[in-house]
């Protein structure tokens, strides 16, 4: 399973556990609509490394440093691919 899908499943699990709708989570994260939350939960959209602390804070959970490292490395790989094109 790729990291986007894994993180998306975790976000959805935490959201449902809190009893929040996608709209409610979107507002807490500063998004204007639930569409972004939906895409994140489906693994269609990655989470920026800069958003990880906010998401952890919203859900009142900690993020293992190895998970943050994976997200940062993934972002760097994507940037490298985009800039090479």
C-alpha cells in the first residue's frame, strides 16, 4: 500500500473516531470544502509534510518521526521529478 492511501485511511479512522464529518475536519484544517479531505482519505491527494503537525494537533495524536521522514522524502522525490521535467 502506498503512503498516500495509508495516511488517508488513518485520517479517516481518526475523523470517524472523533465523530466528525468531512466538512468539520476541513474547517479545522483550514480547507474551504470537504473535497480535499475526501481526496486525502481516498489516497488521491497526498498530505504536505507541513500539514502533518496540524493534523496531529487537530486529532490530538503524535506522529512518529519515521512517518514524518517518509512524508518529507516523498515530497522531495516529487519535487525532483517535477523540476527535472
